[in-house]
C-alpha cells in the first residue's frame, strides 16, 4: 500500500512544484487561461494522463479558470502519485500559456 509523504518529503517535493501549495491537506493549484476552450483543452490533456495513471484530480472549472486539488484518498494524504501528477500538470500548463 502506498503511504503519504512525510512532512520533510512534502517540503522537498513542494520546492520543485512551482505554483502549488497545500490547502486542506491537498496539493492545490489555481490556473487561468485565455478562454474556456483553452481551459477545457488543458483539462482534457490532464484527463488522458490521469486516466493512464489511474489517478484522478479533484477539479473545478468556471469559464477560463481551473482549480486542481490532488490527494491520494486511499493512502490518506499526499503521495508520490500526487507530486508526479502535479509535475506533469505544470508541464502541460506551459503549453497552454
């Protein structure tokens, strides 16, 4: 079973995850795009990656804004799966902005 990251591991991981923070025990990021179509396209790109990993974000979209929270529910906290997906999300975000 996968285990949540320790506080030291989480601190180290956050140092390499630009624009992510911890809110309510989850990795959190807010993004803004030029349009709804770009925001939705970004979400679609993430969906393909997340599905292949079997690890899905909690997210919310209004017009050109996307809010993402990552946590591994069955581990009871933030894990390597979350930090890995956050890193991929950051790379995908560069392509849309």
